[in-house]
C-alpha cells in the first residue's frame, strides 16, 4: 500500500480529497514517481497494485481489526481522551 500510495495513504480515507486529485498532485511533485515505484516493486519482488485496489485494502483494515486490538493513546494533559483510529 505504501508503494502504491506513497505519502498520501493518510489522506485517501477521509473523503476530503479524491484519489485522482491526490495522485495527480503527487505526480506533479515527484515526476519520476512511476519509474521509482517500478524499481522499488522490482527490488522488493512486489506485485503491481492499482492505486484504487491499494485504497480499498487500506480502508478495509480497520474493519478487519477488532476494536480491542486497536492502538489507543491517552494524552497526559487530557486523561479522559483517547486517540480515535483512522477510518474506524
């Protein structure tokens, strides 16, 4: 997923940005992205994964994880607060 959605993985689930817009912006910032991505996939022997498929897998992860296994964080200055996981 990180190879298919580098640096934008955290933005694809919020619904604020379309995947197409995020990918276009990423490719503008990193013009060699496709070549670098292919080299990394080859070096790690990873299958090519479409961005849409990687997004679907990423968004499915919280549903596959029981809430008891979700990481929780509390802040010292707010003892009653708990971290809300992405897309849960």
